[in-house]
């Protein structure tokens, strides 16, 4: 029995480590107030692929919307923005189904609508609205959570291998015109407040994955 126990220990440890890698840590705060909670959620491979497929559909919609032959040309028309908003809601619905009742689907959609309205109506001041969805790698110094809904004082650096991002440059000569980026690009923002989801480090033989960043930040920019 002692030998059997010793023989099983490495396998149990490996299995536990595998489960740990497949867990996503959810930290949620009300972006409009205070309070919040956190919990851990095991994400299966099929659920990760479902999110990945939904994000890829969003990326393709953004690509078609930014095509020179689309209704808005390389810019986005109001109708194209509405389609993008609807696709974001689809991603949120999938996340809600995966994570469960603790994920505030209704409140998240309301928050996304507010950010989009700020982006399209140019009603922000110094905080720049930001929508960034893609597949790649997210890096936040000294940060252990993959998902966050609230405030983050640390800088956020995203490397989209393929993605779509929209914000405003702090440029007085381009006021009223959103800055758009598609494809391979990098995003940076500081003192972020909003929704951050990073599925790129769940241990399923990949170092990249779906990334979602929707909210407000300071000194936001693309490269």
C-alpha cells in the first residue's frame, strides 16, 4: 500500500497541476460602485474553443466592416457599429453560460453599451474609451487574475496576433474620429477600468488565446 501510494503521488500531483492550469480566476467588482467577489472556474477545452470561435467571428465581422468596399469604407458606419456591438453581446452571453449565474451578463452588456456610446458620441474627457478583442497574449505586471470587472491601477499590455481595437488618440487635430486597428497590433493602457478577460494561459497546449478588453483607460494607444 505504501508503494502504491508513492507510485500514485506523481500522477495525482500532475493531475492537480493540470486542473489548476485549466482554471480561470474571476475577480469582479462593480465598475459603478464598490464591493465585489472572486472565484475559480474550470474551463473545459470545448468551452475554450467556443469562446475562441465566437471571438474569431467577431474579428471577421470587424475585418469585413473595415473593408474599403463596405458601407463605411475603412471607417465604420453606424450600422456596422451596431453589428459589432451585437457580436460583443454574443461573446458575453457565451461567457455567461460558461461561468454561470455569478457572471453579471445584464450589467456587463449595459457597461459595454455605455463604452460604445462614449466612443461613438465623443463624450469622454481625459479617460479614453477602449474596445479591444482578439487572439494573442495579455501581460499585466504582478497580476494574477485572468478575468476582471472593475478597476486596475497596473498597466495592461496586449499583443493581438489577430484582433480589432478602437479608441481615441489624445490628438487635438483628430477629435471626433475613433482610432481603429485591425490584425496584428499591440495595445497599451494604464489605470484601466472595465472588463478584462484573458483566456491565453489555461494550459491547453497554447500560449495564446481569446482576449477581451472593454472600458476606459489613460494614455491608451496602439502600435
